[in-house]
C-alpha cells in the first residue's frame, strides 16, 4: 500500500494506457495551472493597454489603437519589432521557437519536453507584440504557455513520456478553453491539431483540464463568451448556394494566408533576425496607417462586425490588410500568433459577403453578423485544418444550435477549397516544413507512444557477476528468477533465460570452490540501458539502433560515461513489445 502511494508507484501506473484516474488528476493540475497562466498573460498586456491607450466613451478600451495618431500607428509596431529583434538577437535559434508550431515540434521529436526558457520567451515576446499593436493573437501563445507548464510538471516529476504527451494535450485544451470560454472546442482542438488521436485514456484528462481552465478564467472574467454574439438564424433555405459561395471565398482567403506564410518563411529563413523583424515592423506600421483596426488582437473590431456596425468598404480593407500583414509577419518569424488574426479576417470577410448578399437578395439573405460568425469558423477551420474545433467553437460562442447546419456547410466547403483543391497544409505544418520537420506518425507508432515501458516490464530478475561460484548459486535459488542479467562491476553485459543456464549452473552445486565464466558458457544476448520514462516506441527504436533484443530499465545516470548501474528495475524484450501491439491491433 505504501508503494502504491509513492511517486514511483504513481509513475508505474501512468505507464499504462488505461491509467484514467492518475491522468485525470494530472489534467486537473494542468487545467488549474494553465488557467492561472493564461490570466497572468492576459493581464501582462491588458493592464499596459488600459494605462497607455486613449479611453473610449469614458471607459478604458484595451484595444483602442484607432484613437492614436497616424505617426503612432506606424512607429508603435516598428518600435515593438525592433525591441523583439534586439531581444531575439541574443538568443540561440532553438530558443527563438515559440507558439503552436514549437509545441508540435517538441511533441513529435522530443516526446513533448518543452524547455522552460522558451516558455519565458513566449510570455515576454507575446506580450510585447500585442502591447505594441502588432496584428497578433493571444491563443497561440496561451497554447504554448499551457502546454509548456504541463510538460514541465511531468519533467520535474520524471513521469513516463506517454503521460507527458497527454499533459501537453491537457495544456492545449485548457488554454483554448480559458481564452474563448469554449471548453468543448478546447478538447477537440487538442485532439484534432496537437495529439492527432482519440483514445479514452487521453480524452477524459483533456476534458478535466479544459473544464478546469474555463472555470479559472470565468472566476475573473465572468461567464460571457469572448464575443458579443446576437441571436442568429438561417433566413431561408434558398440561401444555401450563397453559403457555399461564402465557403469558397473564405477557403480562398485561407489558402492565400497559408501560401504567403510558407512563401515568406522559405525566402527569409536565412536572414538575420533583426532584418526580418525590422521588415515585419515596417509592414505592420504601413498597414496600421491604412487600417488601424488591424492593430492588436482585434476582438473589438470583431464585436463591432458581429453587430453590423462596420461599413462594407472598411470591412474589405481590414480583411485584405490584416491578411497581408499577419501572414507576412508570421512568415518572418515574429511571435504574433495565428488563431486570433484568422478569426478577425474570417469575421470581416464573412460580414463583407453578408452585406453584398443583402444587397443582391434582400429578402433571402441573413444579416451580415450571421455571415461574420460563419466566416470566423470557416477561416479558422481551413487555416488551422481544424474543422471540428471550428464548428464547436461556433456552437459554444453563439449558444445557438441553429448555426450547426450552415456552420458545417461553410466550414466543409472552405476546407475542401483550401486543403483539398489547393492542397494547402495546416499553417503550423507549413512552418515546420520550412524547418525540415515532418509531423507524421503511423497508427502503430501512435499506439506504442501511448504506453510506457513499465506496462510490460519484467521485474523478476537476478543479477549475476560474469564469474560465478557456488555462493552465487545459493543466492540465485532463493530469488527464483526466470531471467538472469550477467554483469561485470555492475555493468550489464547481457541477459539469459534461467532455463538456458540451469545445466551450466548445476556444475556449481556442491562444489563451492568451482567458478565459471558465464559469458563464455551461456547463450548471452546483449542488453542496453533504457530510461524508465521511455515509451514502447522508444524502446523499439533503441533495440533497432543498437541491434539488440533486450533493454534493461534503470534510473538515468548523472554521468553519461558512468556504466555502473546500481539499480535496475527490470528488463523488456523485443518480443514483449511485439506481443503488446499484436494484442491491441488484432
């Protein structure tokens, strides 16, 4: 019982693919911590905005960049970009990586181990970008911060890598939930974009984390969703062709956004960071002079658009300038975030289409706010390649089931145009592709990554020195172990099954003076060390790389050159891994 409640026992339970209670407890911690971090991040830029930006109608409007002078519209983003360029100049290339693409990279190549330094850089740089009026979003930064916090918990507790993967998903779900007050969309986004899998062992912890994150932010910001959404309904089924046209247009805009990000990132990847950021600042400043509504997160513009308070010409202008400025800045590597800007672009584009529709078919089309909401979902779903998350966000933001049918139609058409017709990748995968990083894993690899090595470990082992005598034999009989690890000075040399060694060891019985060299006398199979945090996929990779069929599980050595292993938890064979996935695939 004492071992059950120990940290070592907790780690062993997490190695199983079915450790729902343990993973749910971690999801609770992840959701609570992520919610608090998202709150801190929001306050880090909202408080300076309230203090520095002009008040609107007697209240402090945290996004009232429109009230600034033309000179401020140009100089503020430029100054912010130069400040970020100065800070990033002193960082190593791997330390400059932030945002959702960085989370996917670490999850795919480093088992979800997110560095704390990148966490700090994301917090500071994301806040600076928003304060200085760049066309930015808070959600991408929140996902990185929540995922990193959750990952660091797992790293500090030395939890199995399969559970750290789930923790990263929990941080993602809680971040989206806390940002938009949309807990279901947070869960689906984590499954659809980050984890790329749906299993019972992961979905329950994600739900726990998402609900907890939403409760934390609701305690401060209340129960209202991120946007002021009027009650919308589909006016007439004759409007369906126009909805399809809306999906086609928004899908085309999503394609332009993704293609421009990839083009700029590919062309500028070898440029000096100060040059890239300075150019991004100049472009953002020029765009802000043309349409100051693009500055900051832009959710004030979204709310005005949903209420039908923005004229058509300005909506078109905001759409084109926001798309150009944001996609170029993201391609140049500025830590601005992507999710928020896609919502603004989708809202203004959708509202533009709605106003045109009302002028063409005044008795058939719905109001512009309805199309703005549909445009938000379509742009987000197509750009991020997350149609289900976008649809669920629409439902939760509007609290209106009447939007399901038109929302599904517009989002599906936009995804078909962007991802099907134009073959455009997810924006995050495009950024990873520029770095030469692929983000694919076969179903078999995903299965083996969900399970820790402790789930199939054989702990009933005996450790014998290479040269044994009758004294060792009496100890071996007391242990009754089916597997023998042959070692020299606590350095494992190989493994042998006991029944293969019985005949040789029987020679020592009753002859205490005799000694035998086991390496020369037994069919020994080579064995290599393995971290107790490893997954079955990692174990199989080590076996393939080292050309062995066995690994022994031992605490990581403080000194990598030290080959003396005082403690060995057990061994795992290639056959045990094969048997595991055979049972679960068939």
